[in-house]
């Protein structure tokens, strides 16, 4: 086996540096994975450049990847060497450099892997695992929305929710999840991603490139809403939803804190949590976690009912990671799920 290499963030707000790193040995309940595909999330660029979370340095970022198990530690019995898996970096793995996705041979906790069948590609597996956990953690755990049936659609419940950002990786899955759970979903997209968002089944799509005052009128005319979820997590969307709710007050849930949070009207509340960790790392939600990882996710992936945004594989392998992060920070990713192939 070749030596391990990683894209290491050595200090806050700096660029990652690619170089050799220790090859890890899996302990109890851990597996070593030959990392074949990194699935990127916008939050990783924000952690690097904006320090939105406190992390230890040096750090190896990256929270989702897919590959093949090459070694297992003691007491691992649900997967074996040779299994193709999708991996999310949850729980105690989140702050441990050994588990970061931006390396060729990361570790994973056994409880954080999903074995993929022959029908499921690595792109779909690692492109969905964490984003869909975020959706379930936000919509069903935090916002108390209903759960959908597996591979089916619930009867309409007469409730309407707003999901801002239906073409984003999280937003698209949120639209599909809520629609399958029986909700009437209103969402936003640019015209270029209209067909992608429409394939998720929303009731209404508004063009977010419309002038703000007009967009606010459209959103208000289609309300009221039984829940509001911001899948973009930008300062601009925070400001817009603050204006939307200012007249009567209210709450919305978002995927990220922003500098604009402190300027929201006093009668508007923005909620944020690490939604996927809420789902998978808190004991009170262990039954929901089991349903997600053992039933809903693998069956929905295998059938093709749940799917990630169209793939874009960034060329350059491990050496391209900083370019990918810079592309996210520049706001140049739309309607795509971005990957890096570490086997290049």
C-alpha cells in the first residue's frame, strides 16, 4: 500500500498544504478506508476561511467520502475488507485528524459507514449521506416535521413549508424529503437549475434572481408557511428572510451562521445547529439514526428515489482540494455536487 497523503490546514484561514501524513491503524470499532472519492460541502470552505467553528490545528478537513475498506479494527462486524462504503465524519471523529476526508487513507467509525450495494455508485452514496442527515436533523428532529415513508410519498397533509435554495445539495434533498412527507413545498432556484429542482417535486419554484422586493412579494403571497428552512446559509439570504418575517415576526432555520445574524429584527429568530450531528450523535435520536442509516438511506439510494445533484468531478486529485474550496468561497457552485477523485 502506498503511503498516506493529506491536504493539511496548518493554521487558521491559510491554504491547505498537501504532503505525507501518518498511515493510521484502526482501533476498536474503526475501519481504514482507501479513499476513492471526496464529496465536498460548502461548510468546509467556511470553516477554513471564516473560522465559523473552533477547531484544533493542524487539521484535515472533509466530512464525506467514499471508498473501499482495506482494514478493520477489533469488534467490527457489520462491514468487512473489500466492502464499498459511503462515510460521514460524525461524533468523536469530527475533530480527529485521522478521520478527515482530505486524505488518501482515512479512518472511519464503523457506526458512520453505510455499505453500498451494486446499484449504488460512490457518487450517490457519499454525495447524499451527510446532506440527507442534515435534512432529517433539521426538518424532522429540530423543526418537528413528519417523516416520509420509504420509497413512497405520504398523503398530502395540507401544510406548506418554504425551503430557500432548492438547487443546492442540501436544499434539493430537503425539497424531495418534505414533499415525500406530504408537505406542499415552496422553494427557490435560478432558471438554469429549474428542471433539476422540479424533478424533486415542489409545488412552487420562485426565481431567486428576481429583484428582492418582487421576490418578497411572491413569497408573502404564497404564505403563510408552517416552517421555513434556509439551505444556503449566506448573509444575503439571512437578510432577505429577516425582511420577510419582520412585519409579524417569526423563526427560520438555517444551515450556517453568518455575520448578518446580529442585524436581524428583534422579532425574528434564526435557529442553527449541526443538524447531522443532532441526528446521529445524540442518544435521544438513536432510533431515528438507525432508521436513517439502516433503512431509509440504503433503500432509497438503491431504488434511485433519493439522488444527489448532478456530479462535477474537479480534476487534479488531492492537489486540487484548495482550488475546490476557493470555488465554493467564490460562490461559483450551483446545482452541482462537487467531488474529487483521489485515484487520479
